[in-house]
C-alpha cells in the first residue's frame, strides 16, 4: 500500500517598488506526493532578471535559479523555471512533489 503524505508549499512574489520591497499575496497549498505544481510570478514592468528561492522551515533561503534572458528555461532536478518572452512573467514547475520539497518558494525581481 502506498501512503501519500501532503507536501505543504507556500509561494510569495516579492517586488521592488521605488526601492521598497513589496510582498504580494502569499499562496498556500497542500500537494500530494507525486503531484506536479506550477507557481507563477507576474510583473507589470519588464524585469532584467528574476530569481527563484526556496526556504525550508528554520533555514536560510537558498537560491534555486536566476533567469535573465527572455524565453529562458532552466532545469534543476525536478524544478523547471521559465522566463516569459516579454520578461514580465516567470513560472516555476515542480514535478512529482516529494516531502523534501515542502517549504516557502519565492521569486524576487531584480
Ligand atoms: C500570472 O500569470 C499566470 C499565467 O497567465 C496566471 O495563471 C496567474 O494566475 C497569474 N498570477 C497572478 C498572481 O497574477
Ligand atoms: C509532471 O511534470 C513532468 C515534468 O515536467 C511531466 O513530464 C509530466 O507529464 C507531468 N505530469 C502531469 C500529470 O502533468
């Protein structure tokens, strides 16, 4: 019998507005192990680069990837980050969620 544990994910978009950091609505969700999930960060302005971070409970944030070219796609194990052609949108796709994926994911504009 296969028992699937829930994986708690939180994702937050952080943007710089006139030098001040602004957090957008955090989104919570519970995934089942093995499920796929896509997080999005959207911006009203054109970004020179966008960074995705992951923070595990009680740990410091870890940089997952930096996307800097329009249309760029980067893969890191089960994570795929995409930067939109217009550099206003990015998605982070998590394939086959595992318990170790639980944590807070956030994107930061640069
Ligand atoms: C960002 O854009 C994606 C793709 O169009 C959309 O599905 C998502 O809801 C948007 N997210 C926010 C927070 O606006
Ligand atoms: C989950 O993601 C993987 C890799 O991105 C993909 O190959 C697979 O088709 C996806 N599965 C579902 C159910 O969307």
